[in-house]
């Protein structure tokens, strides 16, 4: 399966060199359109999305959150980490396992 990445042009361009398919965006509407395009053929197993765009497009991402594929993973953008990726990982873990086993000692 393919792996894609959604984010600003500056944040994601380098990922093309390691085999990820970049989907550059500059608006929340473009994120939604990219997610629709990515998921229509079931070719992608993982979609990375930069934290800044994940936060701006959470309602669009939530439409895909209960699907087995693609897994949507948030990563820091070129501006650095905001903590959104860790919050999403916590939610995914709790949903999958039913308990917060990764972060139970952190607040």
C-alpha cells in the first residue's frame, strides 16, 4: 500500500524523496479534498498529516477515524511540535485498547 503526507508545501516536499506521496495544501478545504481523493481507491495504508493542518481540519479527519485504513497519523510540521500528534496518539491508543497504557503516568 502507498503512504501519503498532507501539509504545507514547505513541510512535506522532502518526503517525496523517501517514497511518500505528497499532498500539499493551503486551506482546510484542500485537506478535505485531499482526504477524499486519497481514500477513494483504497490504495493508501497510512496518511501522515502535519499537526498544524490536522488541527485546522479535525472535523474532516474525524470522518475517517473509525475506518481501518488509512491510518491517519499526525506529525510535527517545519514549525515544530505542538503536542497535537501525541494527543491524537493517546486517543487512538485508548480507542484501540480501551485504556491509556502509553501515557497513564503523564498528565
